[in-house]
């Protein structure tokens, strides 16, 4: 039986979220009950997720907008201004987004389940923390929580360990992170130590373009835009030119 999941994402900035959503949507091992978006321009993020799922032929998966701002005071969401490029067009203004909030959709899906839903977050934990605060009973009804975030032994780049603060999912909303990780839900932490090893670059871009499907075309466009956006920092961050890490997939 496929594992039932809810996927919460800050899709649209780093391209890894888009690949994670596409992977989940096309995986026979997963039954995606909902995709929820968080952090910053959630209207745009919801449209990106909705368009990507539509291109994957997964109009059945609801997409809901979550919280734009962290629960932690003094942290302002940062957008890089390339979000939406390569996938959204002027014709996408009417993309169908779920009428309820992401928080309410998470609560709804979990409370209607048989306690067999896995919650996965690949962005700041704001939506999930707020859902726990609003409906504490979901804690007992979630079978497992898996998140990408944090670092135990940070990668060594040019002889120096990368600062754990470079990882943004936990650091973008520390208060939400404390709420979720202190909830008692059985948790698996997929840390930057592991995800840093999954690099993708220009050679992979060429292979993706050769597939010539609507979703691979969109992913290739978004990957190329992201590689261009971080071009000046690629070698400094990753130790290689023209690559990025697939943290979230």
C-alpha cells in the first residue's frame, strides 16, 4: 500500500522543492493527500505547486496556501524575485487553489484519517506548528513526521565546516521548529549532511530536457533559472561550478 502523505513546501525559490513535489506526485510509493505551501509570497507558491501538479496530471491533489510570516518575531521572509519564472504564465491567474487554508487542510486530512498519515515538511515548519496549536489532537493521529532540515556534521567546503545556520528550513522559524519537534510525534530528520551529497547540474539539465514532457520542461526551466541565480556562489557553496543540491527530494 502506498504511504499516505501531506507535503508542506516553500516551493519556488530553491528548485529542489519543485523536484520534490514532482517526485512525490509521480511516485507509486506515495499517496499524496495534499500539498501545502508556506513562507513569503504564498499566493505565488501555491500557483507554482498547482501548475506543477497539473503538468504531472495530478489535478486530484489539493493545494492550499499557508502562512506567509514565521511565528518567530523579528524574522521577515526573503524572496529572491525569480519565483514563478519558467513555469507560470499570464494564463495561470485562475489556477484552482483549495478554498481552505493550509493549516485547516492539514487538520482536515489528518483528523479524517485512520492515523496512517505521514507529515512531510521541506520548508519552514510554520504551517505544521500552527496546525498543532490549533488542533492538538493531530499529534496522536500522525503516524510519522519526516522533515528536511538541520545539520549534525555540516559539510566541509574548502576546508571549513558550513555553518548550520546556512540551512534555512529550521532557521527560518525557530519557534515553529521548537513546537513541532517538541510535540512527541515520531520523527525522522533528513539533515543537510546527507542531502548535500545529491548534486545536480548542467549535465543533468541536458538529460531532463531530452525527456520533452510538460513537467520535465518546466523542471528544466526552473533548474536553469536557479543555477543562474546562484551562479556566483555555486563554487563557494558547493565546491563545484554550475551545480545545486537536491536537499528536499
